[in-house]
């Protein structure tokens, strides 16, 4: 069962459970999936890689919005955004711990042969593809910079 089918099935379960936050979040995910499937140039199919990229972006948006709400002293809105992010993250691969991230990046740096911060772009290209959905881009960038310094 691919992610699109799983989300569709979980929408039905959320309706039966009367779980409002989960239902709204899953409907939002399905909307994004359908838009990606029918976008200009799309072939009508949605690979799990593309689905994960979409959901990663959605979860990141929710966390950033929650941060903004918190800074504006709107905890009830921040709480809702964080709840939606948690639902989305259930469908994403497990995030790498800091130690795992460093180990993966060391392997990638060794493969690419990068030795200085000037070669960060070479490492980032490989790392972004290899770690997509498993680590945040900012975290990858910061660690690569640290390791190459």
C-alpha cells in the first residue's frame, strides 16, 4: 500500500473516530497529493519519494507557523499547528539522531573527497538526496559546515 492509499484509508478511520484534527490534516495531505498528481507535467502517478517530500515540507511549515504563533503569544493556535505536524510526521521516515546524521555525513564526505568548506556544495548535493525526509536541510547544512571546517 503506497502512501496515497494509506492516507485515504486513514481519512475514513479518522471520520469514524471523529478525530477532527487528524481528519483535517489527512485531508490537507490528500489535497497536496492530488495537486501533485494532476500538476502540469505530472504523469498522474505519485511516487512515495515525492509524497515524502511533500509531507516533509508540510510538517516543516506547520512547525514554523507554530513558532510564529508562539512568539505572538497565541498558544492555542500554535498547539493546533503542532498537533497537525505530529499527524504528518507519523507518515514520514524516522528522523536521524545527531550521531546518526554525523556518521552518514562523514561517509558522504569521504565518498565525495571533500576536504574544505569550499567543497560544501558537492557534499550538500549528495547529502540532500541521500538523507531526504530523514533529516532537516538546515541540520544537514550546519553539520556539513562543522565537519568541513
